[in-house]
């Protein structure tokens, strides 16, 4: 898809399904927004376009984050861990909503006295975010 | 191992190997320290002792983080994502070194012009951290 070198993609230890786990962290605040997976193609597109593209394991296809919701992620940094098998991306979350539940991020439940308590509000109703025809 | 309720453990969607991915974030700075896995037992111990215990997939046994190095992680918060299949823990990293390479965290390589560039120093020589007999 481009003439850039892709040697850096070969340094990643892809799992048996050709995927790598990806942590998306909000650049400005340090909040963890979400956790997802990328394949080789999605990481290359993410790097070249500076917009996060994941691999959807449930739909088995490229997942251009924000395609439907408009909540795209602009990518500031791409990092690799010591074992070359986890990616960390630092992003700006357009709309301030990363989670499909309409919350800022996906980690909105906190363990308190053996219960998972939700401590983040829904910013926008998911039905308004995803307008299926 | 204790008489506390473990219903909260049943709400987690463990993968086919009985594991869940875990992101460890530094409580004070927001830095992502490392990414690892937990099984049911390790998460329960982590919750009850407030010290991070992972599941080592390579050694196939409980991995009491810092057992050898002294670089234990005190756990302040345990969070669950929207799909109930990823855990985020917020920790204090004793010694300021989470990575086995002797660096602050595992994400010390940054993608720049198609190269993974190391931008974090080794704080302590790993040979001094892990003194095998």
C-alpha cells in the first residue's frame, strides 16, 4: 500500500492468529481508553494515516475506529514492549468518547468490596452514537 | 483461600485458557508499566493481598511480581472493561522498575521513521536485579 519500509512490522511477534494486543491511552490525560487487537495491515494503516485502525475479532475484519460514531482516534505515538508482543498507542480521542457504551473509556467499573461499581457517566446515549439505518 | 465472596470473579469473561489480559498502570504518573495475564487464582490473591500476582504463560505458574527482584506492585485499584474481558490495575511500582530489562516500564521503544527507538534508560542492570544462585 505504500513504499515505506515495513521492516518494523517484522520485529513484532504476532500471535498464532497474526494479531497483537493494543492498549490505547489518551495522550493528554494518560487515561486508558480501550484495549483491542491489530493485525499487520491495521497497524500499518494506523502508522501511515495516524488514525487508529484495529482488527475486529468478532467481525473478522478491519475496524476503522470511529467510522460510524465519528469518535476517531488521532495517533501521536506508537510503542512496543520488551517482548515485542504488545503495542501501546497514545491518542487523541475525538468526541471524548472511546467506549461503545457512550462513556469516556472502557474501564468504567472499579472493584469495591467484591463488587464491580460503575463510576463513569454515560456521556452520550449509544443509540444516538450509532445510527443504524 | 478466604471466606470473601468470589461472585465478582464469575463476572469476568475468562478466555479459553482461563486467563484475562491485565494492564498495569502506575497510579501516580499514569504510565503504562506492563501488560501480563492473570488467572482466577492470581486475581483473587491480587485483590486480597493488594499485591500484583500474575499468571506466567511461559512458566505455566503463578508469578508473584517482584518475588525475586523485590520490585513488587502495590495495587490501588482494580478495573474491568465494558466487555468484561480486560483488567486494568493501578499500582505503585516499588523500586520504580517494572521491566525485566531494568527499565521503568516495558514500553520503552517508540516508532520513529519506521524504526523502534529506545527512549528510556536502564535504571538498574538486570544482572544485579536477578541474582540467580
